[in-house]
């Protein structure tokens, strides 16, 4: 009886770095996803992407997101600027994390006041647009200890990292593997294909599998085709759910 009560295996289709300037890369792909059926998306929206993309200056983009929410998609707050232009510390780890691992780990170097201000500003923009938000996902899944403390001051249902979801406010980690591409060069795309296929097989029994897409994936036929094919495969054995919906149905 206990097995019968378990929720069906699920997947979440998660679009990272959603902003007015990146949205055009996603629109055709989303139309193809819509043709496959009722597949809700988790949209990680950046309020002022790279400091030139404030949401309130792009009403047509906001209207598009309104329509997606009406269809059943969810919006999560994905940092505020999604960049990290500040000075690098003296440590080798700091240099590696902020210039080799990623250039956009916005919340990795922030102190508590800086992190709190950016979360407040992002939520204020969402509130003016009447967008409900349950999740906060830091760019590159990176947060400083101070950023984590700042996040505790807000009423989010979840955050996430590379390994899975984290229920808030108690910071309960929930394993949810992610398939994600590095699509910026031919050799990275080739390696990503092999790595993701291995991951898909390795995590076949995972209750939730996250598909983490980025705008650059949409610019290359190989990665775009992979994601469409993977969604079709997922639909054969898994239920598509937003992150919030999956957390709600798993208690």
C-alpha cells in the first residue's frame, strides 16, 4: 500500500535566465513544447538581466509571462542582475569560482545587506506585475553564507542548488538531479550530450528529474534537438510538473 501512495515519477522543465533580451531565444522552443501537450514550465526570471533589462521597461515581455502564468507556468526569482562584476578576492578558490566556474554567480560574493536588497527589489518588481512567486534560485546555484541568511528573511517555499530542491524555511534538501548542457563550444556540446545521456540513465529512478535549459542551448541545433527529444522521452514515463507543484504533492 505504501508504494501505491508514492507520487508518480515527475520532471520539471526549467528555463534559466529568462529576461526580455533572452526571451526571443526561447519562444520558438516553447511553441514546440506546447504542441507536445500540457507541459508547465518553471521560468527563472531575472528582474534586471546584466543591468540593462528591467522588466518594467518591456511591457510586451511582461504580457508574454502573464500568458504563461495563466497557462500554468510558475515564475521563480533568479537573482537580480545575474552578473558578478566585483573585484576578486585573493584566494585561489574565489578566483576559480568567480572566473572559471562561472562569471555570473551573483549571490556568491554578496554580504547579507546586499543580498537582502537585491531580493527585495526583485520581489517588488514581481509584486508590481502581480506575479506570484514561491521560489528563489540563485544564478549558477551559488550563494554565500550571508546570502543564505538574507534568504531566511523572506517567505519563499524553496530554493535549489545543483543537487536538488531545498524546502524553506527549514532548509530541507530534496534530491532532484539536473540535466544541464554547457553549449558554448562544439567540444562542450559533445561532452554534454554524453554526460546527460549517462545522467538520464543513472537517475532513471529519481522521483523528480530537472531539465535545466539556458538561452545558449537554443542557439545550437544539437542541444535544442536534445531537449525536445528528452522531453518526449520524459512524457512516456514521467509527469511534467513545476517545482512548486511537485513540492506540494510530495508534502
